[in-house]
């Protein structure tokens, strides 16, 4: 029916309005998929094989469109703004993936103030034609809304603003419920699958931006600690201290799956096949500190251990649910890289894996690493089976130190190895590989024996890497501090199969302990004043991974330079191990009831960590 306004206006009845909403939601969804980096034909091909993705992508768009249509009391105006927002986010996702191989997450919306400065650091090629199409369609929908409106709501009391707000609230509630339940379902998300489920840019491209974006509302959460006060946390930041620290190269190596479980009494090792001769020798070396570091996860979580060591923020305290520390980072953070870089050091990170895995390419930039080198940048890589060898990585580390020394600079370096990664199957190093024999006093199943045999071979190579670096640095006149430890215990079968057959107890903290070594060469001992520094460090046999980096700073004379790491060293002296609700006190007692003063300090740690992840602004 026409009205008496200057422009003719047609009013749709409620059924026709709802039908228009469904059709417009489908069109907006299709346009959002077209905005993605991959070809629409490829996306639709995947959707034909997995029809559930049609619903999962269109449903949130439809509810969002209903929400705005109720507010404006016009389905076309609601569709215009929906199109602009949804497709705008899809275009932003496209740009971010093309620039950084990382999709847009809901948490990115909290960083809009920082987008300008971030954008300025990249050479971005905007999809101008795509943007133009989205804008023109939004304008066309806006114009259509002036020509075609909605008829009066059947219930007279709901025809005014009350009805608009009620419709808006109901649609918003339905959208929130759908996100928390259906779209946020981990089981559904995993059952749909993707060609590479660990690379989120691939997942977003294959499962559709609207669905993937909404799913991320329920993942990688950071819980706000009780009692958090942003002004209080800002005061804790304080001023950076003075002092350059000892002039010594620092090389940190986190070795994949490195542990000393082969020292368990159930193993019988002839001297020539002992997997850990170098670790054992260093335990008796006067220029070495050894013990065990308590890592965040059992049989996995490599990147979480990296995060804990480098930042002093504890992964296990970020959320009541399991999370990936690397995935919650989206801003510059305090880290060992930043402390050493501020002191004029060269800083670098090496990892013989893909740069997109755990989003390391971006996270290490946020942590302040000056140089990152991943597998695709390494030349003449040496493999053992499918994994890059520890020995090859040792060579790269030696070259990096030589280059810095030749330039008259000191090096802070961090390597995460990969060779002893699971799975520990008989063919890991090739069908004809000959393993040293494994002898145990425990009766082992064939599966457990195979796993342990293959794992022990990887440990031999890890220990050989440790020995090679010690030998190389011992012969160098450059002062070097080497820090070497494992990221987590190995996965040895479901329900800890091989551990149980060996008679090993990996319950409690035992399931999270890997060996650590801090060793220095003769020149380093002089630069550090080793005996005095070790005595003042008061490093225990066990400590949480989140305290290891701070301890390295203190050992090198940098413990007072950064208020955050200074705080961590103070906390470490009160409780060297804090693992969720379990605490190892300085006197060696284990408790789940934190003393009142310690509980207050730990609460400060959690609140300060939250501030750093959410609010701290670093250059």
C-alpha cells in the first residue's frame, strides 16, 4: 500500500517481512563469503559436501539482521547495516590473512584504537573493487528501505518503540544463545574438520567467515581475575631500573620432548647407550645449575611453555578452561626479548616448523624478537625422518652467535626444537632405522616398548645437542650462558600407558617436570661472577616455567631492570612452584592452601598478568 509521502512507500506484511529477512540474510552471507581470500567457487564446493555450514554461516547473519531490522522497524535498513558490518569484517579478515596469515577474531574489536598504528607497519593492498561492491549494495539496500517498509505489527501495543526494543532484545538474546551453544560447540567445530585444523586462516577460509568468527567468541578466553583494578595495575608497572647487566651472550634452547624419564630405575642402560651422558655430566659441573622446571602441560603444549618462560605470565592461570596462550596475545608484551633488546642485544628466535603454527610469526613480533627464522627460511635443512634434526639447529645457533660476536654485539637467542616430537612409532626415522636395544626390569607391551625405544633415540639426539653446544661454547672466548630444558613430557600412549607399565608415577607435579640446565663457559663465569651470582640467585631444584626467564635475568644482572620480572623473582623465592591450586613453598612443603600473604601476592600476579594482556601499551 502506498503512503502520502513524497516517495512512494510499500509496506510488507509480517510474513513477507520475515521472508525478505531470510532472503536478505542469505544474500549477505553469500556476499561475506565472496569477500573471503579464497574463491567463492571453492567455498561453495566445500559447502556442498558439508551442508551444515550453510546453516552455521547464515544463522548468525540472519539473527543479526533481525536484531537491526527490529530496531529500525525496516528490514532493508537492517539489511543495509548488517551487510556493511558483516562484509566489512569479512574484508578486514581477508586483509589480515593476506598480510599476517591470521584471521580476524572477536577480541580484535577491542583494539580498534591501535589499528591505525598497526596498519602503518604493513604494506597493505586493499581489495578496492570488493569494498566498492559492498558499499554500493549497502547503499542500494538503504535506498530500498525508503521505498519499501514494514506493515504495522499485528499486536497494537508492540507497534512503537517498546516493540522495537523487544524485537531487538529477543534477537540479540537468540544470537547470544546460538553462539554459546551451537556455534560455540567444540564437538561440532571439530567434526566439520578442515584440511589443516591447526592453521586458523585455512579453517576460516574453508568453514566460512561468519561461522568461524562467531565460534571464536567461546575460545581462547582470558578470565578477569577477582579484584582486578586497572588503575592499581598501572601503578605496579613502575619505572624501569638502571644497570646494563653482565656482558654475556644468552642462548636459550627449549628442546622438544626433552626429559629424564630414561633415568627411571626400570631402565637398564649400558654406558654406551645411556641417552643422557651430557646431562649427567653437567649435573656435576661447577659451572652448571640443574634441576627441574614445572611446565604448563602434560605430553603437549609446547607453545604454552614458551609463553610462560618468555613472559612470566602463566598459561594455566589465564582461564578456567583450557586455552592456548599464544592465541590470546594480540598486543606487545613484556618479555625477555624486550629486556635484552633494550640493552643493545641482537635478539632472535629459531624454530624449524611453520611460522603460522600457534601464530608464532605474529606473537614473537609482539614479544619483541628482532629476528625470527622458521623452516621455510632455513637452507640445506637436515632431517631425521620427517623432523629437522637437533644437530642442525645447534649449527644455526652457533652461526648466529658468531655473527653477533663478529659485529661486536651480544646475542639473546631462543630456539624451540622439533626433532623429538611425537609420534614415537617404529617408522619415525625410516623403515630400516636401527635403534639401540632397550632393556627394562619392567614387563612392557610391544607398543610401549616401541614408543620408549623411539623416544629414547630422540633423547640421545637432544642430549647430543646439549653436549655439542657445551663443547662449542667451551672452546669460545666469547662469554656465553646456555639455558637448556624440555617443553613437556612425551606422550606415550593413551591413559599414560607406557608410564604405567614402567611403574612411573606421573600424577601431580611429576607429570609436568622436565630437566633444566643453566651452564656457562669460562669467559661467561668471569663476566657473571658465577659463584657469587649463583649464591644470590638461590635457585631451587624445582621451579615453575614462568619463573625461569626471570631467573635468567637475575643471573645476568638484569633482575632489577624491569618491575614485572623483579616481582616474579620475589614471588619465586616465596613459592618456587605454583601450578593451578598447588603450591611448592620455599621450605619444600607442598600445599593446596596458600598462606594468606602468598595468596595475596599470587592474586597480584594474576591481576597484573591480565592487565598486561588486555591493557598495557608498549612501543
